[in-house]
C-alpha cells in the first residue's frame, strides 16, 4: 500500500490486514525500494496524488521494468474523473478504486486480481517448462543424429562428444556468452552429418584419397547442410552453418565455398579447430593417432592459414581442459554418453 496519508494506510490495513501480509510506504522512493527488493509484492495499492513521486510516475517506472511489470497495480485515489482513470489504465494499472473506499469492494478487487495474477504466473511457469522440454528434446535429437553419422567411420562415436566439448571450451576462452556457447556445444556434433551420403568405400578407405574420391568427399558439408535444411530456429540454423563451413580455411583455400577469414561464420571457425585437433590425436582409417605434441605442432603451423589466429589463442588458453576432456571421452573406454561421463567424473 502506497499513500502519503497515514489515516488512509490505517484504513486499508484494517480492511486487508487479516487476510494478507501488508507492507506500506508513505512516499514513492520507499515504494520503489520495496517493489525492487528481493521479496517484491504480489499486488500494489497505489495513491496518485503524493508529494515527490506521484502514483502515476511510480506506476510508469514499475511497468518499465521487465522483472516487475507484471505485478498488478490498483490505483486507490480521490481523483475520479474519466480522464484520471484513463491515464492510470493506460500506464498499466489493472483497476481503479475511488476514495472514500468501500471495504467489500476493496476486498473483492484485491482477491480477483491476485487470483488472476496467480493464474498468469502458473501459465508462464507451464509454458516455460514446456519450452524447456522441447529445447532439451531438440538438443538430444541433434546430438543423436551427429553420433549416427560419426558411427560410419568411428567405432564409438565419441569423436562428436569430444569435439562438442572442445568447441564449447574454445568459445568460452574466446569470451562468448553462455547462450552462444551452449548453442555451439549442442550443434557441433552435427558437423559431419553429411557423411551419411558418402560411400563407405571412400569414407573408410585406408590411405589417401585420389582426386576423384576427394571431389566426392568435399560434398559432405553441402550434404549435411541439405539434410539439416534452413530454419528460423537458431539452434538448427547454427547446426546447418557448422556443417556447411567447418572445412573452410582462414586463407580461403578450404571447401566447399572457398570462404576466407571472417567470411566464415564464427561457429564454423570454432568447429574447424575442434574437429581437426581431435582428428589429429585420434585413430582414423587412414592414419594412426598422433601424439599431443606432434598434433599441437601441426595446429601451430596452420595458425593464420587454416585457422583463425584469435581462436587459436583461445584454443591454447583452453588446452589443459581440452586434454582432460580428451582423456574422459577416449575411444578406448567404449561408446560413452554425457550421462555416463557425468557418473565417471563425479
């Protein structure tokens, strides 16, 4: 309750105090402090005519705050013209009670608007919960598709798990925000989904590919992008971008589009570093695993040629944690899921 007249506060407290926990403010500044506290009110009864901040100004400030704007405000005032009511309701108030008050009306209005507010919050909670469930489901589908593609040339499918974690760590070291890092972590496993369309004779060939075979292999980024398709959804669109661009090179000699430097989307540049490092330190049909030292030497030689120099700095910064992930998700441990790893590392 916000009113600069103590008698009005006492009357409203007598009317509502038995049913509700009441906090009072006799000026606008105190009212704002209560509303912005860690324990905000569920409803506000607000006088309009007060010294300092008026009730209209308090209402305007509260409704401008995304974290507090949904709190219902009822104006309780001696101003009773249609124009006064219009101003209050346009600012976002849910109701308008004129003085002198009628106790039954005050109780009924407060009860009604609290019930509506409770329903609104419950609906928001349910929508948020359902949205979260859909996001998790979509993430799981993306990861499973990524692993399905990886099984074509990797017995465990752990490459996509390692690579996703490497990409996450590089993004974090580069200073990306949590949301951006989470999206890259979730979508990186789809980088080679286009391998589904590559013949096994090429994909699993021991030794080097000839020119004709390389021409086929270089189509897997395009195939992957076509499998994922174009979407308005940021998660799926990032998966498409990573699939399409993770074999582009900083110097413009990569494939399939010969993009150069920052023409290559950031998620693709991050995925490229994560993918190549894991390929170097892992067994492939065409090679044995290189040592970490030799692999890092190769990575350094490609700094500014294949890889974004700034992201290579982030890679080096994240290297201790990257090596820890390499050991946790080692192929020798068999096919692992994130849940199993959580158990083994807890």
